C-alpha cells in the first residue's frame, strides 16, 4: 500500500520532469539530428505535450497536487516552447517577415509573466492558470509541431500549404499569448489598486 501510494505521488511530478528533460533534448535533436532528428522530433513533442495534460490529471486523481508541481509545470511548458522556437529559428524554419513578430510576442510574454510570478511571490496573490492560458500552451505546442512536420516534409518534398498552416497557427498562438499576458497584468493592477485603497 505504501509503495503504491509512493508511486502514485511521484507520477505527476515525474511526467513534468520528463517534459523538462524533453525541453532540453528536443532543440538538440532538431539542430543536430538531421533527417532522422526531424522524424523523431515530432512524436517526441506529441509525447511531451501529452504529459502536460496527464501530470495534472494524475495529480487531481490521486490527490497529490504539490507546490513543486505547481511551480515546475508552467516552467516546463515555457522551456519546451521557447527552446523549440530557438531551435526552429536556428534551422531557418522561420521566415523573418512572417514569424519574427509572433515569435517575439510569445518569448517576451513568457519571460515577463515568469518574472512577474517570481516578483509577487511575497504578496498574497496567486496568478492561477486560466483556461485560455492552458489553450495558449496547447496551441503554442501545435504551432511548433506544425513547423516540425513541415521540416520533416522538406527533406523529401516541399509542400507550401504546410508552411501557410504553420505560420497561421503561430500567429493564432501569439494573439492568444498576448491576450493572456494582458489578462494577468490587469489582474495584478487590480490587486495593487485594491490594496492601496484598503491601506
């Protein structure tokens, strides 16, 4: 029974740690893996993306939600997305005219919100992950996956439609990312405004 409970308690954080490890490995596979790396990268990203759902699912199911998991889960997502975007950019998969602005929005928003979370840790406020923010992460991963599929395709034959789809999803991800960033900042402004009125 004790062993079973120990296993159950380690599954959610184990999945999150796997996603962190994948965030380190995937960019290396994309950059140095060549054609084989291009083929391997996409299913590995899908597997990592699935852990983003199942770590929370098992944490709620087994009632083992931990502060460690709450902190590491969003960090793992950001590492995965930003690492992949840098890798894709280094492999010239991002056309400057179409990808620079959405990629910049995504990277800067993720850094900004992470910094805000760290800065407000001493205050009685928590920036809970919203449903839209969860969808934001999913669409970011889908965008990265779309570019990986397009890259795999480029080794055999070129299909421009994949490029159009990839850039469209990237822009959608950037717009949602921007909206969620504004939502978090507005919640923060309201919190401090209310605090000033109370004092």
